[in-house]
C-alpha cells in the first residue's frame, strides 16, 4: 500500500496551532519512587517536554525549629538524626559543633578525630545510597544491590559504635555519648578495604555504561553562575566547577590535618554530579584511613566543661558535687552563654547550617536549620523546564536530596 | 571583609557585637543595595541562609537574618534586618536562592517580602491561617480545617493539635523560668486520670 498523501513541513507549520493541543498538568508525587520521599512536582507538559516545574514541599514538615525552642540543647540531638536521615552521624556532629561554638568550647583531639571519622563514614553511607538509587532511577538496578551491601556493613559498625543502626544520636554538647569500643577501628579498617572494591565495581558498572551515559550526560547542566545564584552547596556546587569545600576552606573539627582532594566538575550536568560523588567516596575512605592511623588518645569529651557535659556515671554515684552537676544538667540543660552563632558543616548533601540565638540557659531562643536539600530543590524550576519527562528521574537522582532535611 | 566597609557605604547601618563573623544591622530601606554591594563589590557571591526571627527586646518585633558567604574569600557576613511593619524588601532578584527562604520566612513568621516574585506559603498549605514559628503560637498547634476543603466537608475532620503527652516537652507557658526547659504535662498522673 502506498501512502498517497505526504504532509510537508510547510503544512505542519501552517497547521501548527491546530496540531499543538493543550499543555497537560501532571502531578509527580508526593508518593513516587523517584522523588525519594514525599516531594510533589507539579509539572506542565507540552507533549513529553516539561514547560514548567513547581515543586510542592512540606509533606514532611514536623516543625523541628519550633520543637527546638522548647527543649534543652541535648534533647534536640535525636531530632537532628531525622534531618538528613541518610547521614545522621554527620548531622549530630554539625549540630554539636554549632552549639559548642556558641559556648566557646575547645574539644580534645580524640573527640575531634572521632567526629571526623563519624562524618566521613556518614558521607560514605549517604553517597553509597545516593549513587545506588540514582543508578536505579536511570535503569541500572544492580548497582543498588552492590552499594546496599556495603551500607549494611556500615550500619553494623554504627550499631557497635552508637547502639543504633539508623538514628544514632551519638554526639552530646561537649563530646560524644561514649568512647569508641575496643577493636572497632580495626573493623572500620577492614570495611575500608571492602568498600574500595565496591567503589571500583560500581565504577566499572556505571561510568562507561552506555545507557547511564545517555541518561545523564548533558542533562540539566547547572552553570557555575546559576549554582552560586541559587546557593547550591556540597557536591552539587562542586560539580558545577566551584572548588568550595567547607572541610578545606573553613576547616572544623581538625579537618586541616588530613590530606584529601576536592573533586570538581566541569559541565555541571547530571553525569558530573555522579562523578563528583564517586570521587568523594574515595576521598572519604582516604580520610578514614588517616584518622584511624593517627587516632589520638586522651579524653573523648571536654572534661573542664562542667556546666555543659554530663559527669562520668561512676562519679555521679559516689560524689556529691558530680551528683548535683548531673542533676542541674539534666533538669536545666547545658548552660550556653547568650549570643548568636551560625555554623555550616560540609555534610554529604551540602552545607548543613545551624543558626542559633541564645539568651543564656539551657534552651535555645531560636534555632534555624539551613537544610542543603531545601536549597538543592529550589533550583528545580530553573533547570527542569526544557527537559523531557523521563529526564526528571535522572535530575532528581543527581541532586541527591532528602526530604527530612528539606521540610524539617 | 571588615564591617566598617559596609558602614562607610551605608551610614545608616550599625555594627552589632558578634563572636563568629562581621555582623551588621541594616535598615530595610538599604537592604537591597547592601546585598548588591556585597555581591558585586565584595565577592559575597552565595546566599547561605535567610531566616526570620521574632525578637523579644528590639523595637521591631520581627527581623530577618541573612548569612552571605564568599566562596573566594572564604568568609561569612551576617546582616540583621528589622522588619518595617512586618515588611522587608525581597533580595530574590539578586540571589534567586533567596526565593524559597523568603517564602519560608513568610510562612513561619508572616513577614512580607516586598517585590517577591512568588509570595506563597511553602511548608504549610496555602489556606493555613497561622504563622507557626511566632512565639505566641503554641507548640502543640491549633485546631484548623483540613487542607482539602472537600474532604473536610464530607468527613467533618479537622487537623488536631498535637497530644500533650508523648514528647518530652509541652508549652503551657508562664509557670517556669527562662533558663528551664518546658516541663512535662502535669495535668494527669497516677492518681488523676488523663482528661
């Protein structure tokens, strides 16, 4: 059979109004596997192309900032677990350092080293998940199984360290809940060997994978200027070519002692964001190895901060002064002087900031949480339009956000 | 950067004591120009944070606190902006990232950002009648209609305040000192049953 009538380009142009049709509004989420939580994208589609993207957030809003104004500083630590719940240890550390900065507290080197270890293990955990689900969203299911295996090992290590696999609440203002257990560092060392093999395997599975490249290369590039204008931080900012890492540029908790490189992307597309995270994994393992090597001895909490850190249990049971001290700390909270502080830590998702206003006493007057995921999502209306509907999963995966931190 | 540079350019600004970074109080009328000056001439290229605060002892009830970061000079600066009749000019034309932060400050405190391109609520739903981070808003919340009016009509359900028990805190207000965390709900105990 022969096609008798061909439509020429001229015809199409003449009939463009008639052929166009209406734009369609599509709600993606709030319950969608690729939105990694309860995020809703209100999309306007022209065929398969996104014309407008309006993220609707707040489904996970718990009012953490309000809650913080009503409890002592240490009582808020478990709430920080639930911000970026894929890296609770890093949140604990960021929060503790912010309050300690307000109190003007110096911590012993062992405590700082433990915290660096915690942060980097949290980063490995978060990036492993981030890359795993990112690959899954773009169609590579296997990678997820590889990375989750390693996360399982990490969880066992967290459990041994903190007593919890997921919601660790490991830090207290002025120290940690406990010292690292005997023989634990050797296990972390063994984990490092294993995770390096996994990173290599993931590298082989993904980095030269044709489908993955097609889905990510050149998709939603974020220029340096755009990334800065929207206040992106962490791997998303570095993928766009801004070599800014708080661990290097505003070192805290003794990060300046460790040697590591800051990977920086060139194009800022989805593939660059993947590459930056892959390299950060390797650098984190490098830092973990250095910390294990130099792990200093001595106190693991600020011993002289009697109005901030709980005294050792055996002294509470036997000594009057420590008993009173313990009682005051539990009922009134750690005594933090009046003032204000803003501290940002380089978390796996970006800079997690705490702005704390204190009027003195054990309860913050105002505690503001600057969640990097909130900021990463705010760029969606600028980068999603013009892409196809199927690219959204890749874009969301590459931004690596978590709603617990976005909605607070 | 020294805070004096900003004072020199904007004489109406005032340096505030601070332990961690240069802190300047700047009137709302100068905010936009000051943020542009800091961005274009002082390399503060990244708006790290913008949030609302309800002050207790200042002339303006609400204020906005802005943290700017220079990725090249590796330093922060903090701007305090007292709200003028609950209004603060929007800086989202200078830093598009401020857009969502300002929406949140509006949502939580009711601070209006003049010139904001998209002044909607962000975390609470659009018809929500309160601003929850204000100090006079109770921690447990206030009963309000469900977000979906049609569902509320059929079911007669509302959004209820959080239960008083179940958390280590409760806002009863008034009877405990400033330095003390909020106490547990004492309205029921072993002898007296829960209402």
